[in-house]
């Protein structure tokens, strides 16, 4: 997908955050009909996707930090998709 094209369908799933993949329909629904090249769109979709994240307790890092990482990885994936 090239920057500026409008999404007509997207499936957004978080993996390696819990023991099974989680789909986040609010993030996907938010993205439909929007241009993925827009920074605000990416940030809002990443925020919506990260809301469902419940990172595993198998690390020394704080829960807030791990949830922030889920948001950042969601944003990175969307920016990569827009390229």
C-alpha cells in the first residue's frame, strides 16, 4: 500500500502480548476509510490497539512500560504498512 491510499479493510491483531492473538476491532474500524500516511491517524489507531494489550508477566519491566511498547509496535507496524 502506498502512502495516501485509503484503507477499505484491515484486520488488526496483537500477538506476543498474551498467550493468544487478540483482535482489536475498534482500531480496525477506526482505520477504514482513512489515509494511513497521516501521523494522527496512525497514533490514534495504535492507541486504540494498545488498549486491549495485557502484556505477560514474564519480565522485570513495569506494566505501564510494556503497554507503551505495545502501542509503539502497533504504530511502527502501521507506518511500515503505509510505506
